[in-house]
C-alpha cells in the first residue's frame, strides 16, 4: 500500500508547489508558524478552484488554546459552511475542555455542521490529558483522521505513542503523524509507527524583495521582511525518503 503525503500550506503558490511535487493532499491554513489558522475565503476559493486534488481546510479562529466559547464555535460553523461551498474535501478541527479532554459536545456540533464532509482532528489532541481516552472519544464521534505528534515536540520523539495509537485505532480512524517531519526522520517514523499517511510543510523562509526597509518599527512579532513558502526541494526529499512511496 502506498503512502499518502499531506502538505500544510498557507498560500496559493505553496499549494501549487505541493501539487507539482506529487503530494496527494494539502491542508490549507494561514499563519503556519503559529500552528495554523483558518485561511481567508479568497485563498480557500482559489486553491479549491486551481488544484485538482483534495484540500483539507483548517478551521481554527485564533491562536492559543483550544478551549472555545460559543461565539467562537459559531464563527467556526460559518467557516465550515464556507469551506464546504468552496469545494474543500475535508475540514480540520480541534476542541478541548478545560480539563484537557476532547470537547465531545462542541466537536459533535462541528461534525454535524460539516456533513457530508469528513472531519479531521488536529494537534489539539497533543494537548489532551489522556491520549487513549481522547482516541476513543474521537473514534466514537466518527472522526476520519487524527493528526498527532504523539504528544511530543516532534513526531520523531512521539513515535512510540503514535505506534500505540495506530494499534488501538485498529482502522477506525487514520492516524497521521505530523510535527517536524523531514527527509532525515520520516523513514524512522514510518517504520516505528506503522503509519501510512504523513503531514508536513516542507517550508523555507523567503526573504523579501523590498529594497527599502524601515528600521523605525515592526508591524508583527517576527521579521517583517520574510515569509514562509513551501520548498519543492524539501517536499520532494521528504517524499523520496520512503522507498515504496
């Protein structure tokens, strides 16, 4: 059985790069360095129109934790509606309770809103108190795919737990490792976990083409004259690191 590679992207250019490299699916978001936020309507529409491949739309209204208010859930429901109309193949969500469990009630509301699209649960899972209880909750809710680093800083570090999750899931939902996956570690992760789908960005920092650069202030928390884009070289290297891909 072949592997499936999902590339996380935050621009149309990056999405086109991922397609050209042979990725089978993309996760579309904004602000990748923060872990991803909901992409703009214009970006989502254009990516779905231009790419003849499945697009999983991340639905995350803000940075920070995954404990959402009813107002934030209402925003997420509207974003899900738009993603479905725009042509997304799946939506990606994650809701937790204050005690570190999967928020069953709010997750169910978002799943119902997404019908008939499949729903993916993202790395909010990695912030759960009990990964095995969370897995059972997600399987019972009908989540189709779980993105996880194995509750570690990287999927490489979390590979032992990911292997347990793959075994316990027993085909009820797909376990997809993600988190600092690169060409040097993906083969080890695949062998250790038994996973068949992998999530990564393969991104690199691009310097601005601006000649004039103001030194008086910064408009963001990082470098105002740099951005992140998918690297064809890095994506191809990751994909080719698995011999039977």
